[in-house]
């Protein structure tokens, strides 16, 4: 009989814990984004820039960020991914990496944060920047990408060779390797 009471007690505790976890996602809160709508100084095409935004939960419930959508593939969220939480009254930095190789000229970017916001589905971070091409010659995306790959190339480039000097293979080469392994 003693074990029945203990089991019932644990079941009630587990049920209460489970119900409180479900309820957190439905509780709405507010967010303050420090220095939203920034205007950055011009950047040379191909340069990288790290952007940090201070996010503060100004509500009374935990803030749950469930997804981050950027307006361009040139923006990537750093850190522990796109899902995180901020306790009430606390702050957290959101760091984005911006690759200017994919843009030229005036560019305005939008970052949408989805979560349990009061009165709306998402909050929006905006910033703009001018990406300036080299004065002597405007490179296209492929040239900027090739420069980026060359700057990262190390042992892999030495072992594998250039893209245009890799040679070729034939169907017979695959058949030979299958028979050699038997």
C-alpha cells in the first residue's frame, strides 16, 4: 500500500511538470532589440563582417526563439543555432556573419525572429550597408568565390589539384574496381 501512494505522488509531480512545460510556449512576452535599424559604413565587396544585436526579454515570461529567417543567404546566425530562450528581464547577444561577396551597392537586410511574441508572430531586425566594388574592376560572384576558396585552400587544394586539371574517368574504371575488390 505504501508503494501505491509513492507511485501516485510521483505521477502527480510528473503531470504537473509536464503541464507547466507545455504552458511556457503559449505564454507571450515582449522583446527589445538594441540599436535596431542600423546603417553600417561601406564595405569592400568580398569582405566579411560580424554583426551583434543585443536582445532583451522585457516581458514577464520566458522568451522562446524558435526560428531565425534572414533575407539573404549571405547572413548566417552564429553560435548554438536558431533555437534559444531568454529568461524574463535577461539579455542575450545574437551574432550574425555577413558575407558581402554576394551583394554590390546599397543593400537593406531583414532578420525575422519567430517566437512567443505578444501581439505578433515575429520581431524584425533591420540594417543596411553599402557594398563597394573595387574601383579598378568589378568582379562577378564567381571570381569573388574563387578568391575565397583560394584563400582557404590548403592541403586539399594541393592533393586534389585545380578544378580544371582533375582529369576524367570512364565507366570501365568503376567495373575494374568492383572486380578487383571481389
